C-alpha cells in the first residue's frame, strides 16, 4: 500500500471544515429522511441505501412512510405487506431483517448506542455509524461505498478496495477526518461528496472542496483509484418457472421459502432443469423433473408444457438464465388457497400485483400477461 504524502497548505482549514462549508451551500438538505430526521426514518433510509442509489430509494422511502409512519406500524404489519412495498428494490433479506428488527425495537425500544444498533438484524458497522451520526449527532465514522472511494482517492490508497487491510486503512483515514461537532451534517456531506462530485465515473475535481490536498487529483490518478481485484466471471444457473393456469383462467403463485434468493416473495413455482450431460446418465427426462415438481399438488395436467417467455437476471454471485413454461391444469378451487399458495384470475392481476411482494422479473412478466394468453 502506498499512502502518498502531500503537504497540506498552511492556514488551510481541515478536511471537515472545508467539506462542511461546501455542504452548507451545495449539499442535499431536502432528502425525505432529513425532515424530520428521527432515528426510525434514518434507520429505514440507511437500510434502503445499503445497496441502492438515493434517486431510487426516495420513492420507496416515501411509500414506506405512508404505509408505516411509525415504528409500531411496521412492527405490527405482516411481513407480506413489507415485502410488497419492497418489491423491485432487491436484496430482500434487507426487508425481512427490517421487519424482524422493528419487532425487537417495538418490544425493547429504539437503541441510542452503536453497540445496540449493531445487535439488530441487518445493521452492520457502517449503517449503525450512519444512524448514530445522523439521528443522534454522535461521533461515529461511516465507511460506505461512496466514502471508501473518496478516502481512497484523497489519501492515495491504491491497494484493492475489497482487501481487509485496505478497508482498515480507509477506516483510519475516514476516522481521522471525522469532526467532533456537526456529525449529522458531516456524515451527509461526505456521502454527498461521493455521490455528486467524487463519483465512480467522471469525478468533478474542479468543484471539489478538498482537492487542494487530494493525492489522486494532485498525482493524476483519479481515474485509477480506487483499485479493485480482478473479477472472476460469474457462473450461470438455469431455472424454469411454471405458469400454471387452470381451465378457468386462474394462475398459481407460491410463496418462496423464507430464506435464500427472493426469500418470502410470491413467485411462479420454479424447478431446476436436468443438464444435458446429466440427462445422458439419468433415467429421468426433463418432463419427469417437471412432473415430479407438479405432483406435490395432484394436478390433472392437460397437454404439453409450452415455453412462453425467457429472461436473465443478474444476482451478485450468478446470472440466472430462466425460461417460463405454461402448463394447463384442470380447475383447482379457490378453496385450496393456502398461506403459501394463491390463485389469481389473470384479469385480477393488475389489482393484485401491487399488493404482493414479487421478484422484479416475475412482476414484469405477470404485468405483461394480465390478459389471457392465446393458444
Ligand atoms: S479532488 Fe477529485 S478525486 Fe479528490 S476527493 Fe475531490 S472529487 Fe474526489
């Protein structure tokens, strides 16, 4: 690791003072979770912002606050309602953890210390620090993706940003810049700098309040920093989803298991196809794999399965390559809805979809097929 030495100009205000002066004029002061900036609202926003950009989060946050204005509203709500409002935001474990944490807080109170925030599900070190700084004006240092990028550039830290020793070095730099007053504003300011000027693509150094001692800027390395480990190509996983439709035009959705990918969301039933090389050594066929899956519901299947759509969806660790097959079955009564299986007439889908927590590609497909499919 090379931490470059740059002489700070004499009489220059320290990093935090320059940043705060810039923030007072150019920072974001009207984000919905800043008014009012309560611990509950800051917590919700920070969890939403963990993997998602501010511009996307704003609408989700506002809808969430309309439905769950107070902690007690969130704690009392069924998980389904929370997942429905989270639909499309991705990383659904965040919603499940949020709901679980709300129930803990409703019973034990909202924490006012870093260590107690860290004990809640879904709250890591940077999120806990952001909540403490923004909601309680407490001295805490955040290190989210934006802050890592700013610190790596400003201090000229050129080792891969995912490396534990790099993260430690970045944290020390970030901590050394953290002031002892105006913590809420400073925390917002450093996030704003990373989001608006020191961006991943084209950094706007000419307008940056800390450019005079920024190593990357002064040594012409802005485009090179931070560095990353070479990424391995991610694997592809195949899946087939079944659009099971009865002869009354009703479509079946199931609730996925509570953990794992899309945990707890409503979805078309899914099975993993048998790969070609496995097929050669196996007694099974593709249709046998499908039939094995369908047999759990004792359907009278009518005709052959027909492929009607395909999509790809990128997760962090793999690419999902999926097809959707339509399977016709005999009428299956509404009375057989269960907590984990529901039937919807295709005409009712437009009204039903917003009430359900659905994976984004499945929601998109269902929105497109809300009129009966032709043969
Ligand atoms: S001078 Fe440029 S690279 Fe350095 S912190 Fe500011 S925006 Fe980022």
